[in-house]
């Protein structure tokens, strides 16, 4: 069964309006910047997993 005119309009709007909005958003939004590089980790506690850190806390190390 063929689509009615109303269904065609609805389909057109549902397909093309989001595309148009996405294109406009890409034009308006600032371009992607390079991610900031983090400094190296100096605190050795930050290299431990959460489980290892919890064990150290329980043992009061």
C-alpha cells in the first residue's frame, strides 16, 4: 500500500529535519581541539587499582 501525502510529509520531516539540525550544529559548534595531554603521574598511589588501594587502607599502610 502506498504512503499518503501526509505520511510522505511526515517521513520527509522525520528524516531530513534531524540531518539539517545536525549539520547546523556542526557549523555553529567550535571545532574539535586537540586533547590536552596530562602530566605524568607522580603519586604512586594513583597507579594502584582500587582493590589494591582498599587492601592498603584496611592494613593501614
